[in-house]
C-alpha cells in the first residue's frame, strides 16, 4: 500500500512484538489474496479502512474465514464503511474497494455489532472524517474484549507532542 511504516522488532517470541513507527503517506491500492489472508485475517477491517482511502482499486479475496468471526466481518465492514462514503463491493469471499479522497459524515450512528475489531476500525475511521460534529459509535464496550485501554491509548497518541512527526 506504499505505507511509510518502520518496524523495530523487540522480541523473538513465537509471535513477535516491537515498536511500530508510522508516518503519513499516500496509500496505493493492493490485491490481498488467499495466500496472504491467514497472516492478516484479524487486520482486514483496518486494512479495508486504509484501502477505502488509497488511490486505486483494492481487491481482497479468499477471506471466507471472516464469516466465522464475531460477526460476518465482510458484510459488517462494508456496511459500516459505506455509512462514511466508502466505495465497497461485497463479494462472497472478500471485497472490492475503490479508494476515495475522504470519508463523509455518517447520517446514522456507527455500530460495532459487538465486534472488537470493527469497533477499533470505526473509532479510527471517525478520526478521519473532517467534522466538528460528534460521531456516535454504538456499543464501544465491545473493544474491551481485546484491548481494554484502546481509547486511553488512542487519546495518548493523539495528544502527546512526542507522537507528532
């Protein structure tokens, strides 16, 4: 996607962890196939958000596993991002996303559907809408399932001068 991301690995555990430094960049469309899906299955909601703002057409295929998550994530991600003006075509095993220059103010509340990853994606998406209007996220408590301090950490990232590039 041409993202300007620097990863500093700090462990050699079974699942590596470390520091990620992200810089603003112009994103480009990609194709995510069944070969890559197992490595990004939980990240597909936020990747779909990124793709909705990327230049070009992103194609995600081979993601039928998303039917057996907390929600049917293909349908839910598409429906919720469409509320923000994203151009997404839902497919049986994925999505086709045509990037748009910016997201719009939703006419209705955004909904997590009880899915923590959908909630985090929508919280980030709400930050990308150019508005002073309050955007309501229904059931944000769902995020606590996997990331109890998500909103505290997001607030820190947004308001800490050391986090600005």
